[in-house]
């Protein structure tokens, strides 16, 4: 049989050991809970500080964004004002371009008429026209789409090969078209030698027009010469 007293004695010994251990564990558990509570309180306050700091920063960013939006709005307003002013300037420049174009056309028309009259009256003689044609013999080289290789070949033939006295109205028209092509190419490429040559070529065509009208050159030159001889003979008879 088991001795009851022995068992009770052993239980008392175990209780004597377990009791302090249990008390020690409870004490540590309480301390751990206190530390956890303190940590939670610290985290709570830290989280609140961070939240407040972030809120302040976000408010600052929002204010700065608001300022940026205001400045962008002002900038857009200024851009619209600049665009309106540029539109006005472009409109004014368009009017100036029209005036310059009309003035240049008027000057060219006047020069054309004046040269025609001088050539018709033979103030500008055929020999002077031939001398100018010799100056034009340095034909510019064709490079791009307006003044073409075909234009260069036609110009070279009319200026250096075909006799001046055999010019026709079609030849003069061709020379005018080539001059116009040169002016267009100057506007496209900036080749100043083409512009200089084109106006000299126009001057030459105006002289040729006058001589064609007067019958000094062209298909009617023989008839004109015969009429002059008849008029001279009639004058000598009287």
C-alpha cells in the first residue's frame, strides 16, 4: 500500500517548489504586459506624431500645388495674351506683305512699260540688247524643283545660240517663265545669284518685247525694213 503520509509529504514538497515558480512567472508576465502597454502607448504617440507631421507636409504640398496652379493659370493667361499679340502682328505683316507685293508689281510694271517704250523708239538699240545678252551668257546651274535642268537648257539656247533678231513672242514668254522660276527658287533656297540674274533677264525680255513690237527683231522685221525703205524713197521723191 502506498503510504498516504509519504504522498502528502511529496505533494507538499512539490507545492513548495511550484508556488514560488508560479509567482515568479506571474510577475514576469505582468512585467511583460506592462512593457507591451508602454510600447503600445509609445507607438500610439509616435504614430500620432507621424500622422500630424505627414498631415502638415501634405497641407504644405497642397498649398504649394495650389500656388503652382495659380501661377500656371497666370502663365496661361499671359500665353493667350502673347498669342493674341502674335496673331495681330501676323495680320499686320500679312498686310505689309500685300503692300510690298503690290509695290513691287507696280514698279516692275512701270519698268516694263518704260523699257518697252524706249526699245520701241530704238532708244535702247539692238546692239545694246545684244551686249546685255552677252552679259547673260553665264547661265546659272539648275539645282532644285523650280529652276529645272530643262529651264537651263532652254535659257542657254535662247541666250547663247539663237540669234537675237530671230526672237519670237514665244521665246520672250519662255524667258519670262524661266525668270519667274528663278525668283521662286530664290525664295525656296536663298540663292541670291538667281535673283540677280532673274531681274537682268526680265530687263532683257522687256527690251526684246519693245523690239518685237517695233519690228526691229522677230518675224516682222523684214516687213518693217521694207516699209522704212518705202517711206525713205517717198520722202526723197518729194
